């Protein structure tokens, strides 16, 4: 039992740090703050993590493992519109869970070489998956676009998803820390990314896209009511 205690403390530190980073921004949280919130001494904290970057990198390992599971196209068949919609929903749900990485991205990458290299690889993988999803839609006759258009579409989808939280912060900084405001922001982001594909869709898939869009926008409107929870 004594051997398990450090592991439990380590997990609690990571869980608390993720919450604090998300709520107040990673640059505003120090190891001293984390130790005080944990009700442990700084020395106890440093027993588990050398410094704050060590905590950030450990959280990133969790994030990277989760995003790798999302960045997997269906095996043995072509992707369809439902796959694209589900992919975006899971992606934005993950962005919500680890939102400090996206909100503080430029600052983190400027001083953390590991994050710089790994985020670059994640971005490349995101673009590859987005391109594959669009190419699958084209192969089944649901999307009409050239290779060049699909390449631009895939890149734009990743750009918007990556910096959507920063855009929303500029729109409404005073409510940015409110859970419902961020949930609504991510819902809008999901729709915004998918809307890039809409003009290229055709046939029954376009009809399905319009129905899904209408349902989603109605859901977003309903979530604006007090007590609603998008995720």
C-alpha cells in the first residue's frame, strides 16, 4: 500500500494542475499555487515533479494518448458524413478537456521544445486525417473537390479548430472562464469547421449535412438556456 501512495498523489497533482491551468491559464499558475491547493509542501510536490514543465509534459502525455485514439480513420471501409461529424465532436470535446494547451499554445511552444515538436506532429496528423476523410467522401461520390481544394480544406479545418478558443476569447473575454460559454464556443467551432465541407457536398450527403447542421444549431440555441450542458 505504501508503494501505491506516491502514484495516487502524482495523479491528484496532475488532475488538479489540469483544472487550474484550464481555469486560470498555465502562465498564471506556479508550483507554489499547486502545492497550496493540494495542501502539500513544495518539497512533496517536487518529489513527484521536478518543475512546472514536468507537470505540463506529463499532462501532455495523457493528451497525446487520447488524441492518437481520435486520429484514426475507420478501418476496412470509407468514411462517411457521420464519421466526419463524430470525429469533429470528439476532437472538440478533447480540446475542451485540455483547453489550456490550445489557449496558451504560442506561449507554451515558445519555451517547451518537447511540446513544439510533438504539437507539430499532431498538427500534421490532424491534416492527414482531415484530408483522408474528405477523400473518402469524394470516393463515394458525396463530395466534389479537386486534390488542391481538399488539401486547402483539410488545412483550414485544422487551423480553425486549433485557434478557435483564442478567437472566442477575443469575442467575449469577460465570460471566457464560464463553463457554459466555453461549451457554446466549442459547439460553434465544431459547426464552423464542418461548414467548410458543406459547399463541396452533393446528393444525399448534402441533405444529411443540412439536417445535421440544423439539429446542431438548434441544440446550440437550447444550450444557451440556464442549466444546459453541451458536453
